[in-house]
C-alpha cells in the first residue's frame, strides 16, 4: 500500500509543490503556529532520502571526479553569479529580492533530483554522491557565497545558518548513509521504501507551513510579484540548460548528461525557504518560495526533452538508449 501511495505521489509531484504553496497561503492562520516543526520535518526528509547512499558509490565517483566537480561549479559559482547579475540589473536597490534570488541558487542540489535521474536512466551513483558532498559542504558554501555577493548589505547570522544546515541536512544525511553502509543496503528496502511516501508528505507540510509565514506578501498579485516569478523561472530554466549543454560539450554519456541536467537545475528549495524564513526578513523568502511553483514542472519538462533527444539519437545510434526507454 505504501509503495502504491509513493508511486502516486511521484506521478503528481509536478503539481504537489505548487499545491502546497497555495494550501499554505489559504490556511496561513492555522499553519503559521507550526513553523517551529519545519526543521524537524526537513531533517526527517533528508534522513529518508539518504538511506540509498553508501560510501562505496561515493568512492567510485571520486575516482572519476570531473562530472562531480563540474556540477558543483555550476551549482555554487555559475548559477549564483547569474542570479546576482540578473538581480542587480532587474531589482537594483531591492536587496531583499536580490538576496532571495541568490539564496535560491546557492542552496544545495535537491534530494528529489534522485527520483528524476532514476526515471530517465541517469547516473544514480553520481547523483547520490553529489547530493551527499553538496550537503556536507553547504554549511560553509552558502554563508560564504552570500557574504561575497551581498556582504554586509543584508544582516545575516552566519553561524546560525551553518548550524541550521548541519542539523537539517548534514547530520541526517550522514546518519542515513552510515545505516545503509552498516546494513549493506538492506535498510533501503526495509525502511527507506516505507518512509518514502511520508517524506513526500513531509515536503507538502514544509512548503505549506513556509508559505503560511510569507502569505501576507503573496495575497495580492502585484507587478513586482509577477516580475519575481518570471525572473525565478528564467534563472531556473538556465540551470537545467547549462547542465545539459556542458555535458554535451564534454561529450559525456547519457547517464552523466541526465544526472547533470537535473542536478544543475534542481535545488533543495525546502531548505532554502527554511533558511530564508529563519534567518532573513520575510521578503527574502518570496523568490525562494516561488521557485517551488516551477521546479518540479521544469523537471518534468526537461525529462520529456531528454527522452525525445535520446529517442531521436536512437535512430542513428541505437546503442545510446536502453531498450526499455
């Protein structure tokens, strides 16, 4: 039954996160008091998603590190700079919106990218290793990048941000990975599959509660809000496209191309909204939160584009595509 529920939730994932935002805005009065639960729910989600990781896969990826390094460069140098440049031009003088755009691009890659990479026959080991490494370095990379790009213009508690990332992401990830290693992968089937649907429901809870906190800024659709949404959409599209194009440039195989496309485009938006709401003024959370409206839909769109791209190549080079794709 839990597996059926999980498969259903995976199918409706492109609609699930936008629905969560709408739910949070409509039920803001009732959901906002539960904001203190968000870090705990998120820690559970991270733990559940990490039960499929192990040190053996990590070792294999590290021995051939260039795809991993390339994706980290895209995630934490290229995309934050694009967000900073775009924000400087489009929202000059609006430090909170600029900070939100940068924060949305500097947070680690999303755990849910594993699902999309699996669906489209991508490199799962690379994805899991990237998620783990990006998670471990995020407490240092996120505050450092924000300090470099916005500096003292917006007050932030760097140590509090690092501490939040450690307890929400790093510790649960390492715990899940160690359990997977100790049980030789058995825990993934014994516990991971059972927790997976609850993890996705946890995503609904996190996004709904976070939306309730910034609901006053979302009740009225203004020209600025529309511009923020359009900006987030453009930047998010670029993330997926850059991962794809860089993989073609390096002539990497299908598995790596699929992994880089999704991991370069997807972000751990839930953690981003938690950080924005916990450590910044509420307007900073708006660009991060609007990303939830597009991320899963874009993932689905790029997945279809990848499928068509390799289906077309199959006519020339059949060996490039698995027979059941």
